[in-house]
C-alpha cells in the first residue's frame, strides 16, 4: 500500500460525516508529525539538507505538542 499523503485526506476532510472529518484530522496531524520528526532526527544526525528557519528546540516543542494532540485524538476515537 502506498504511503498516505495530505491530498489523500481531502475527501475525508470535506465529508459531511463528522467521523470522516475526525479521521482526516488525525491522519493529517500524523503525517505532519512524522515529517517533523524526520527533520529533527536528520538535524540531530547532521544529515539535514537545509537550515530550519527556527530553532530546533522550537521544533522539538512543536513535535511534543503534536504527540500529545495525537494521543488525545486516539483516546477520543476509542470512546
């Protein structure tokens, strides 16, 4: 199966069904989380091919916040 992209979530995000929109919100956040984590890992390893426009500690704080948010969404989905 091919990796999901943000474009793949459009139908869910524009659905009239709130459950579909909830799934899209989770998938979109997870995609962004994974990409940001990859940037941080590469920066820590010295292999990042560009210079981030903000400090790495800010990106780490953002990643941590996104992790908490994804956890909240997952718990809500279980209810």
